[in-house]
C-alpha cells in the first residue's frame, strides 16, 4: 500500500513513519511531502492508495486542504490528521 503523508511538521512525520515500522507493516510505502502544492503534484502523477492529511499546512488549512486533494484525485481516500480538539473544526 502506498501512502502519501502530507505533514509540515517533520517530527510528527517521523513519529508516524516509526510507528508504521514498529507495527511490522512491511507492505507499506510512505511518501512524505510538506505542502499542499507538493501533495497535489504527487497525486496527479498517481500511484497512491491513501492520503494522510494534516489540516494545518503552510499553504492551506481546514477544508481547503481536503478540497485541494479531492480536486487532484476525486476518488482518493483521505485520512485527516489533526491535533486540534475543536469539534467545529
């Protein structure tokens, strides 16, 4: 399974990568990008199964991030990553 991680915090990205390694998931390939722009470029090239999406990026936030991913690939499953506990968000 090919995952696209869209996360601008390198510590959080490394934590996720380490968690996947510890789980023994040898069939997972993780590609990490820092911005929404890089994510949309990667998705247009194709080959990903799931997007792990931070909702607070340097070039987008909230639903703007989800909408940009959907525009790049309307059928792509998105898992939202957020440290916010704001129910409205």
